[in-house]
């Protein structure tokens, strides 16, 4: 039960003649109750959008859409051309394969001649032939290097005498400076990366001042630095050559040089020599040499102007 005084209702009436109490209304209450006036709209906002501004907006949208479509087409074209270049580069095609010309480990001969061929509309090529230690041929070619064009980068594949693709050289366009990845097609063995990396800025200085050792690259095997390659001969020197050495040694274990600029009239011929006990399989020094060979031949044919060691990846 509620207390009885809560039930009482006082009915207090004012005395006769007493002023009536009225509810006071403060100014802020009136202001709060009154609707607020909307600020005056600026005159510029009331004006209709000009035709030039509408045209600029429409042009920006069209250009942005066109750029997106163009980028998509370029990426899809690069993916399609890379897939076409490496169509036969698969582990299934090399099951129980004997790898003629270089064996299961090295894939190519230890001493080889890399000779330029007539370029085609879709790309260019160099054939690889076995040689002795003096750089003289010892037989027919062991395979061929094909370079396939792409809107973003080139793709180089090696086919042996049975038209089997045994390894591929792919560009790494997002790396600092020149960088390539070398991979076997059978999915075995290590993955090698040839890259400027931390040598990029020093290479620019070497190239600028025409130093004899003009370009230096690191060679990584599954993330481990195993070798260093150097391009010998500064800018403007006719003799193109390269050496390969381990990081803790000054003695090269492999080398290559431009042997002839007029083979059969106007073709380039390179000689690659890999010593016994090399920490790298033969196809790695050969791949790096081929990259320089393609760039040098392109400069000679005035289809590109490399001026560096792995410049074809800058095209």
C-alpha cells in the first residue's frame, strides 16, 4: 500500500485579490522553440555548372576509364605472350628426359659458342654450340635461345635439339634496376635471380665515369648470394666481356666475351667458358651472357639502345 500522503492532492486556490502566478518564458526558451533560419545560399552555389566544367569532368572520367582499360589490355597481352613463349616449359614434358647437350644438371655445354641468328617479326634468337677451351666449335648446335616480345618485358627460353624447353629467363619488372629470374622447366633444382640490387646507384656512377668494371650484378640461389657477375669494359669500348666469381674470391670461375661481330658477315658470336667445380650450373652463366648478347645485338641493329648489361629488361 502506498503511503496515504501520496494519495492526497492539495487543492490550493489563490486568495481573492492575489496576483496570479504565470509561467515565465525565458528568452532562450523562445529562441529554442523558434525555428532557425537557414543561412543564405551563396550566389555561386545558385549558379548552374558551366559547360566547360562539365566538359572537363566528362573528359576526366573518359580518360580515367581509357587508362584502366589500356592497363588491363597490356597486362592481359603480357600474360598471353608469356604463356605462349613458355607453352612447352612444363615438368610433364621432361619426365625421364636425358637432356642432350649438357646433362641433367648443367643443361648446356661448359664451353659454348652463342651465335646470333636472323631476327624474325616476333622476336630474335641465338644458337648455342659446343666448343673447346680455345673457342673453336666441336659440333652442331646444342640448342637455341628465343627471345619473345612483350609490352612489359621480354621472355627468353632455351630449346635443345629435340625442341624441348629446358629453362626460361623471366624479367622482374618491379625490382630495383635490372633483374631476371632463371628457372628450370622441370620444376627441380634451384631458382636463380640475377639483379643489380644494391649495386644500382654505384653502377650509374661507374657507367658515368667510364670505369673498366662498369656493371656489377648479384646472383642469388634460392635467396642466398652465391656469385657476382661483372661487365668489363666501359661505355664506348668495343670489347664486351663478363666474368663470374664467388663473393669471397677474386678469381673468376666463368667468363664470356664477344668473340666476333662479323660472323657470316654481320652476326655476333659469343664464347662462354665455365670452369670445372663451378658453384653455378652451366646454364646460369650462359643465361646471363645471352641477356647481354641480345642487348648488344639490338644496339648494333639500331632496334634499341641498351648501353648496359641487362638493358633489354628496360625496354
